[in-house]
C-alpha cells in the first residue's frame, strides 16, 4: 500500500486535500517519482503514471489502488514528443485532463567533465531538460485551461551548488530551476503556480547500494550537517503542499530539503 511508501493522511483518498484533482507524475515507476505518485494519491488525487517501464508503473499503480486510490498507467518516454502527445490525449479522454503535473523523470551522471563524451552529454540533457520542457509544454494546455493548476519541477541541490563530476547534471537542474521561475511568471495569469523541489541526498532503491557501502556513505554524509540521508516519506508532505490550495500564494519558488547541505 502507499502507506508503506509515504506517511499518508488520516482522511481517505476521496476526502483528502486533493480530492477531485487529476495529477500526472513522470518517472513514476520508481524512486521519488513513486513517492510523489503515492503521496498525491493518498491526498485524494487521481494519478496518471508516466514512465518508460510498464512493470514499475504497474507496481506504483498497485500501491495506489491498494490504498483505495485511482491510478492510470500510461507508458511514455518524456524524450518522445509523439508518446507525450498520446499520453496527454489518454489523460484527457480518461479523466478530462490534469490540473497537477510533477516533472520528475530524470537521469544522473557522475563523471569528470573532460571525460564526458558528447553522446552522454546530449543523452542526459534530453531526459532532464528537453524531457521536462516537452512535458510541460504538451500538458500545459490542460494545466492552463481550467483556471487552476500546479506544476512541480523536481530539481536538485546540484542546480544550486557546485559539485565536482556533476557538471552536466548540475547544468540540467539549474536550467530546470530557471524554467520554474520563467513559467511561474508566464502562467500566473492562468491561475497556475509553478514551483520546484530541490532535494539533497535521499535514500531510494536507486542509491541504496551507495548508502550500504560504509566508505561511500561516510563520504556522502559528511557533506550533510544532519549527518543522514533523507527518507522518501519526508518529501511527501512538501509535494502535497505544493500541489494543494495551501500553496496558492507561492509560485516561482525553489524549496530545498537537504539536511542543511546548501546552508554550509
């Protein structure tokens, strides 16, 4: 159930803060995308799950439906304009369009910049930046068409601070933060708020091996004043806040949740 992934509200999905809303989450088959989807569903939203791997999406759907929520599996690659167009049409036909979009799909690359070949550079930017731009543009018609909407971009503290061997990843997340600010101004007239989350190190299935390695974990945790990684459940309340009416006067903001790393 979603309760195993996030700390859910006591209210049922039908009476939560996002009851009646339709959300789209990209990269929803694993990691923080799965957390985001479960958190929004637990707060009452119907959630369309986008991602390249059907198996992971179906796992997330099972978590949501096991908790009484509604999920729609929509396999789509965010780098494919055609697949995103088809996904948007599916959401429109099934639930009448979305009001909440979580731009979460992304890739990571740890490599010295001088050893980064052009193919790897372009590949990461295609997912992290071009994919986010395409998704926002294609679903933007639905977001801006109803007088109320929420766009949440999943950035990173790497877009705010410098880290060795993360130049291309940092550039992609820094661009996503700039996109957040620009669209916040452009879409304010439509009643749409646009904000970004900038997580630090969070423990997920994708990086569990690193945190299970004492040497690697010690090196990572020394960068964090709280001396621990974040737990996925700690991100869920911020996602629901940004997706709800509670954040109605917040737009163009970047919320950092990193155990104090950026504050050093």
